[in-house]
C-alpha cells in the first residue's frame, strides 16, 4: 500500500469555495493554527550520513 501527499490547488478550491472564501478560510486556518506549545517536542539523533531530525506535530487530535 502506498500513501502519498495530496496537492490541493486553486483549481480544486475555487469551484467549491470561490476565490475570496478560499482566501478567508486559509487566513483563518493560519491565524488560529495549532497550539505549538502543545505539540510534541522536536528531537534529533545521529545516523551514519548525518543527523535525523524528528519534527512531530498534532492538531485537533490528529497527527500531522
């Protein structure tokens, strides 16, 4: 099973929300974003080719 990232562009949003509503929704999401103080701490560890950086995140009970 392969899971990949989904790109969502203007061609997907405008038919659903309209341009101004999409901009407003994005602005609200960014301004009221996740509580960074409540996110798991970042960590790092050595690997043969350098350093592995772990940057976990969670918002609204969902990992991300």
